[in-house]
C-alpha cells in the first residue's frame, strides 16, 4: 500500500498529522474503523495508527517512526454536558518496567529510546 506521506521525512509525517485537525476519527478513516478489534484504553491511537498512518500498532521500545525519531501520541477528547472538551484518557508516554528501570541511566533508558529528546 502506498502511503500518502513519507515516513522517512519528519515534515511529511507532521504535515500529514496536521490534516487531522478539526476532524473526527470517522471523518478521517471512514467506516473502516468499525472493523477494528482494539478494545479499551489506547484503542483510539491504535485505530489511528492502522487506518490513518497505515502501519500495524506495536509495543516496540522505539519511536513509531524510528528512522526520523518521531513517536506518535494521541488522546481522544470528549464533550461534557457543559459543552467543554476534556481529555477522555490520560496520555501515557511510556510503560515503566520497575524491576529494570532502577538499573538504567536515563540516557540509556527505555523511555529515552522510545522518546528521543534532542538538546
């Protein structure tokens, strides 16, 4: 499948992501999202990965777009009775492996690998 963006070009990925602004998941992905088998927390992001960005969701300890060091993070929103918007889920940056994290230096940690930070 030919992707509508270049996953090896940071600007292309970001520009493609910006097309999501002001749209619902159904507007962007169509009725294909009804085919998904993802359940619970994180399903919004998994659907977006599969049906919009065109890659299979995974739990690899590296950025989603590893060649350009970009991790995709999403958070669905809900509309309250007051018509205000709130985050529907908390945004998780990384899962902490408690037995291993105490033996890792931050710059070599699983978090650092998943979320490369450039200073």
